[in-house]
């Protein structure tokens, strides 16, 4: 039996190689997911007019009340040539940021109560994106409030004296410190059941730290025991850094480096703890 050989097939011209698109890295995916959650949180905030109004009125009230109520008393203990408004406003940056970080716990606790977090967990998204989106949204809100306080301060006589770069640095240092601290309140929001309980737990922690610091008064005016505690407080470091950059009240580098070191330490401790608490199975 004879076999026939099939005719040779025509060879097609080899096409040039083109790279095959690959999936993006886990970091870029996590960032994209975090941006989506950040936008969601910001839109949610903007759709609550009452929350928007009261969250902006409160820091303005602090600026006006402290500037006019305590200026006559505390102003006498300030160094020559420094008025109380100039001393106060950078401290109010820190105070309002500290209070703002407690809202991270409240907002996250509300999402847990309403089942929003459960829906996020069921979606194909990076686990850390939910927490990062919350803290980034609160960072944006906090920086907006600081800018508002600057505008109010300028209306009543406050002025940055160290130039625009130092002025921006003064606000950014406070914002970064608040971002690091907000991760501690992420853990509070995940662990403390209910928004009201989370808010109470946050203020119990925040109030002593804010008032036992150099935010409102110089350390020399505090009793010796409180002054010793305030001198090592990260809140004092943040206030001194913001004040030095804003009005040149002292050397800016040591308190700024100390504030950034505290920020890195807070992130290193509370980011892993918060992500672990978020991904842990419900009890």
C-alpha cells in the first residue's frame, strides 16, 4: 500500500512578539481599592450637611473662644514679642486633628453596625484598602479643617512669619501625625462595639493628652508633675513643631523629627494590628 505525502503547507510570516499584559501588583491594586473607598467615605461625609457644618464650626469656635477668652491670662506668660493668637493657632491645628482622629473610630464602628464592612469583606478587594480608605478620607477632612482655621486666623490677625514653605510644612506635619494616630483609632473602632462607645473611648484617651501638653499654654505654667509628663508627650512635640514652623518660636528640627518618629512608630504598631483585627474571623 502506497501512502501519499501531504503537500507542504504554506508557512505564514512570523508575527513580531508583543508583550502580554499582566495583572498589576498587589500594591497597586491595594492602592486603587483604597482610593475607591476614600472617595466613598468623602462622598458619604459630603452628603451629611449637618455633620459637615458642625465639624467645621467646632474648630472655628475653639480658635475664637481660646483666642479671646484666654489671651489676657495666658498671654502674660509668653515670651516677649509673642502674642497669644500666634502661639495658639498652631496648637489648635494639633487639637482639632486629635479630635478628628476619634471620628475614624466612630465612622468605622458605624460601618460595622450597618453591615457596610461585611459587604466590603465579601467583595474582591484588598483587605487593607477598607482601613486605608477610611484613614485617607479622614486625613483629607482634617487638612481641610486646618486650612479653614488658617483662614479664620488670618481674619482675626494671625500671620505665618517663616515663609510659605514653612507654613505648608507646619500643616503637613500635623496632618501626618494625625494620620498615624488615626490608625490607633481604627483598632478602637474594630474592637469597641458601637459608634457611641467608640467615641467615648476615643475622647477618654484624647482629652488628657491634649490638655496636658503645650497646645494651649506653655509648659512653664503647668504644675511640675504635669509639666514633666507634657514635656515627653507626642502632642507637645507636634504642637512645638507646628509652632516653630509657623511663627519661628524656637528650633523646628528636633520637634519635627520627633513628631515624624512618633508617626512612623504609630504606623508600624497599629497598621498590622488593625489589619489583623479586620481580617480575623468574627467571634
